[in-house]
């Protein structure tokens, strides 16, 4: 077993929580291999989640576990996003009138007032012991998730598994001569992780 594979085995063995991440607009090969890895790690008893910056597509609807892919890593920090160009916001202030935290968003002069449809809620500040990135050549391929969760996607926490050459993780297991599905299947066997019909 090579050094990178041994290091992955060690990190996966000690990790309590694992996050799998796939690139924006992934190929079916990437989605299938990531879901296989997700199902296997879950069967092994770990807490695991799978995320992508873009929603799954109908093309992949036959894959087991597709409904487990989330566009949000979760976390403990509430993020309130105003879905408007930033130049229409004049200022944001807060107060605690009535015993509640109130955010006051003043539109720029001449801009229409914001509506409830302009407000989106999400979470950040997620934590994972190990982040496995599947099918990416670069961390930028992950898209907005990696940009939003800089602390989570730190190099020392990342295992990069891909059929594209890239070295953005502490662990980089790449093989441009195979598909991601072949690479993950070999990995499951080498790491003695569960492998069943769905996987």
C-alpha cells in the first residue's frame, strides 16, 4: 500500500465526521463514484455527508443516494443572504428592541424596498474531521462551497481523489488513466470498506 493510501486509511480510521464534496456540474462518473463512497463510509458507521455547489440533475436520478446530496454544508452559524446587487443596499444596522435582535437594511436612494423573496437563509461554520473531494482537478472546481467555507476546506483536512491530476489536498490519490468510479472501487477494496449491490 503506497504512502498516500496508508495516510488516507489512517485519517479515515480516526475521523468521526466525513464530508464528501464534488465539483460544480459534475459528470455522471463523479456523482456515481461519490455516492458509492458516501454509502460505503455510512455503512462503516461514520457520520458522513455529501455536498455540491450545484443541484443534482435528472440524468442521475437512477443512482442510489442521489437525494442525500446537499447544496449546503450546514453548520452552526446562521447566514442571511440578501439576493440583490450590493449597490442597492445603503446600510445595515442592528438593535435589540423588544428583546430580539433586529437587522435593519436600508435600501440605497431610489432603490425599491427589499421583500421577503430577496432574503435567503443558510448555515456556515460546518466541521468535519476529513473532507474528501471527488473528481476535481483543483479546489476551485468545488465552487461556492469552498469559497464560503475556507476553514472547512483547509489543505491539511482534504483528501483529493480524482482521475484528474491535482495536488490541492494533504492526501492526493489521482489516476488519469481510470474513471473516478474505477478509482473509488479500487479504494473501497484497498481500505476494506463495505461494498454491496447499491454501492
